C-alpha cells in the first residue's frame, strides 16, 4: 500500500471517528416538586441514588432516587454548598466567603425486630448489636472474634442478634444458614455458628452435615428441620429486612438500629459507649 493511500485511509478513519452521530434529544418533565425555599445546591449519593437538596436557611431535603420526598433536616443556616459521600451517610457543607468545611454524619435508625433470630448476651441489655451475616463470607468469619470480645467487655450492657444474609455468590451460604436454624431449634445455634465460621472456606453439603453432627445434634430431627420450607422463608425474611435497612453486603452491623462503619473493637466501643451515655441522660 502506497504512502498516499495509507494517508487517505487514515484520514477517512479519523473522519469516521470524530464525526458525531446525529440524533434528536427529547425531554419529558417527569414531575415537579414544590420547595418552600430556593435551592442552593444539590448532590446525589452513589450507593442508592438519593438526592440531597440544600435550601436557603440551612434546610436539606432528601429525595429517593425516583423523586419521592423522604425527609428534611436542619443544618447550618449559612451553608451555601453541599456534597455527599458515596454511601449517603455524610454531608459536606461549605459557606460562602468562609474557609470552614462542615462534616455532618447522618445516622439512620432502623427498626430491626428480633423475631426468632438467635440471641447471645443479656436479654435486657440496653444495647443491641444486630449483624447480617453469611457463613461463607471471609469478612464475616473475621468479625466473630471481635464480636466475642465486645460481649466479653460488655456482659450486661450488650446483646447480639444474628440475622441471616446468605449471598448468592456463595454456593453453600444458604445451606449453612438453614443448618444453623435447624441447630437453633435444638438450642445449639451458637455452637454450629462457631464451627461454620471456623470452616467458612471449606464448606460443602457433606461438611455442613459433619459439623452439625459434631456439635451433638439429633440428626433425625436435623434432617427433618432442614427439609422444612419454613426455615427458607425465615431466611428470606431476614434478607428482605436487611435490604430494606440498607444492607449491601456482609457483614452489616447495626448498634441500636444505627449502622456501624468502623467494625474494629474500638469502633464498637465508641458507638456502644455513646449509646450507654445517651441512655443515662
């Protein structure tokens, strides 16, 4: 191919590449939402698409991703700019002609009924830790020693509630969850819980059954319970509760209904102590 011909082909390719496709842009007004004050700034969370609108006078209105008004909160009356963290749990507020940046954490308190979930700790404890977990999740397994340490540090102030949240990517998470509920029916949930997490990376149908037998379960009753569709419905209920409460992965931890971000022992201690202090006021 001659140099001239190669140049012609190159130019043709460039023209094809840079020439914009012609298309008409259509618009349609989906809805109009009245606001009691003029909006100053708007931001959107990445995780769930919620919209945060900053109004004059320090009001922030929160809308769902589909435009439904959810709630309103008051911030600094002089705030003029707004940004939101990807998970929608922190607001960043700026003020005109000011070098100050304000960080405001949002704590959504979820209603998390215990129902038939396994519980460890004092029944009348003022602080409830609710964990949504998956028996095949390595991060959930690593959290177990921390939770044990927390319960040891707060024997009368804290109780732990375990909610099932098996992820579809984990083949044996659902069978393990069912097995744990069958063990609960025989009063041995936590014994099997510990064994399942100790073997999270080697679970199989045969291994789960071996572990169930190892903790001393009546295997005839175990087999009957495992086949009971009611246990699957219970797990589905936990998953639905988790999704409604903002669970996006495991482990997801809530302290008195508020999601915990720092799952270190120090993170638990900080939030637990704050709740205990608030309860004394």
